[in-house]
C-alpha cells in the first residue's frame, strides 16, 4: 500500500530535500563503485599499455624518418633556412616584397579616392548632342 501523500507544504518541501539528498548519495555511491570497479581498472591498464606502445611506435618512426633520405633533406633545408635568416637574406627579401605590396596598395587607393578631373568641354558638347 502506497504511503499517503502529505498535504502540508512544509512536509512536501522536507520530502523534496530528502529525496535530493538521497539522489546525491546514490549518485555518489554509483560513481564511486564505477571508479573502483575491476572493469575500469582493466580499461585504464589497457589504455596505458596502448599509449606506451603508441609512444614507442612514434619514436621508432621518427628515428627512421630522421635517418632516412627525406629526413636528411628536411634537416638540410632547415639548416639552409636558418643560415639565410641569420645572414639577413630572408629579411631583405621580405622587406622588399612588403615594400612593393604597400606601394601598390597605396597607389591604387590614391587613384581610387583622388578627385576626377572634369571632362573636356569638347567631350561634354559631343555627349550632349547624342
């Protein structure tokens, strides 16, 4: 037989608080038991072992790449770039290209916003006759 429902608002409010408290305790117990379960521990061990294997594989692949012709070429290219940066070649080229772009942009902006000269009077007469 179900319990009679209380009609007193204070009693209902107390019941709600009790039920929320019980819900909190039940959730706490559920998550705690899930965390401490053997399945979770086994899964964690599998993930850790998998990550360790992945790390080993990546290290091996990196070593093989580094020693191979592509890795050696990449290393040479980076050394060349580093030397050009230190010598100023890259800086000078960037500066020259940037200066050219800025001049072009400024010229086009000046052309776009400069006042247009009035049309010649001969051209104006020809246009009015048409």
